[in-house]
């Protein structure tokens, strides 16, 4: 197989998602990476506290991803509306829908 025919893989995470993840982890760093004591005593953290910290990080990142999805969906609806009911009075032809908008 020739080198030029290989499909280029897109990034799993955008830069903004990576930054959000790092900020969320940094905010909870003591809980996530603090000294672990299984008993949950005064000097350490329980496993439940660490799990809750990771759940908070996941919720923060998921909220951002959900907002991104909602934005894509809203733009797709707007473009679909333009295609169904084009503006009168001339002007440029509406652009075709992207792959994400067709879904």
C-alpha cells in the first residue's frame, strides 16, 4: 500500500477539550492524587473521595462536549432551514451541509 493512500486519522481531543480536562484535574489535584488511606482517616483520602473527584472531572468535560454537540445541531438546523426555504431577493446560494450536519 502506498504511503499517500493511507487515511489520516483525526485527533481524538481538540485543544480546548485538553485544556478543559487539565484545568478540571488541576482544580481537584489534592483529592485525585493525594495520599490514599483505605480507612478515610484524617491524614488521607478514601477511595470514594477519589472516585467522586474523577466523576466531577468527567462531568465537567461531558458538559463541554454536550454543549459542542448542541451547537453543531443548532447550526445544522439553521442550514437545513435555509435549504428548505431559501431567501428571496437574490444573494448567494446557500452552502451544502457538512457531514456532521447531515447526520
